[in-house]
C-alpha cells in the first residue's frame, strides 16, 4: 500500500504549512539549495558589479558551460539575477543581482562563512564517525 503525501494546507492566503510536498516554498528551497545556485549567487554578490559570463565562469571552479547557463537562466527567471545585453560587436552580456537576489545573497554568504569556519569541526566529526563505524566493537 502506498501512501500519498499530504497536500500543503493554506493557513492563510499565500501562507502554507512548510515542507509539505506541494508547498510553494519547498520548490523554492529546492532551487536555492542547489550547489551551483549558491556558488553563482555568492560570486555575483561578492563581486558587487555586473559580471560577464566568462568572468563568472572563471570564478566558479568545476562549473560546466551548460550548468552555468542553466543556473543563470533559472536565477533570471526567478527574479534573482538581471541579464543585460549590450549590442556591441561582439555582443556584451552582463549579469548582476537584483534587490531580491541581494537579499538571498546576504543569507547564502552567512552559510558560506559558517561552512568555512566549521570545516575543521565537521572533518573531525566525520573522522570520529568513520572510526566508530570501522570498529565493530565501537558500534
């Protein structure tokens, strides 16, 4: 027997029970928790000025052209990033955070800073866990 997830219940207009499968906030959380979204937002936010695609690409190690393009399009669609095309030869395309994106950048940069500060602690916790799991008597 399969159980269906409960639909989100609207508490008041525009406000839903968090974390229900069809709650609008869940879809947005899924988007903004994406690795490339976080790195792209932090790159654009920390630079401050409009950036060209090639500059963004150089600043994010390991991102493919396809993934960066998809991420920038998604962020533009969601209102986080503004794309400006300047008709020159060659065409110049710049990206920058919108006010909505700047708000999200403020939160993501705090998470980034926390991760940088806590890396050693997390590595230690992982090592202790792995040692316990490797030792049958430590279970």
